[in-house]
């Protein structure tokens, strides 16, 4: 693959990774907010959020490897590293946020206090 093709594929991988990581946030945003703003139980989509986040992290790493080991100059490699490092840092932060929620195996989840969750099998 030539330099242009490698650069386009790297960019596509990084954009897809960023979109998937952002989707991971939107999947659980009502659970993560302060309990006073949106109290009560919410649909438990933490498994979906973790799956999407893992896929995004995989794509970011694939983009990093392709960008650093593919054909290209030092400027391209530096640009890839500058773009991927914040994505990876966000992914690690996001994993620490999702980890306490993943212990909940019920269909509904409620935030009791920051970092503490209560789950139930609620039938609507």
C-alpha cells in the first residue's frame, strides 16, 4: 500500500475509534450524571458501552501501529502519535468509569453515589 492509502486508512481508523468512544459515553450518560439530576433506574447499557469502547480502543491501536510502522515520514508519524495518545488516554479513563457499572447484571441500574451503583431486574 502506498503512502496516501496508508494515511487514509489510518485516518479512517482513528475517526472510527473516536466515534465509537463517543458513543460509549452517550450509551451511559444518564447513569453517570449526578443522581439528583436524573434519579431513578435507567436501562443498563453498560455491556454495550464496554463492547463499543473496546472496539474503539482496538481501532485506535490499529491506527497507531499502521501510522507508525507504515510508509511515511517523521511528520506523519508524529501527527499520528499526537492524535492517538489523547484517544488512548480517554479510553483508559472511560474504562475506569465503566468498571464499577459492569458489576451490575440487572436490566436496570441506578447511581446511588458517585462510583456506586444499584441494579435490579425491573420489568416495565
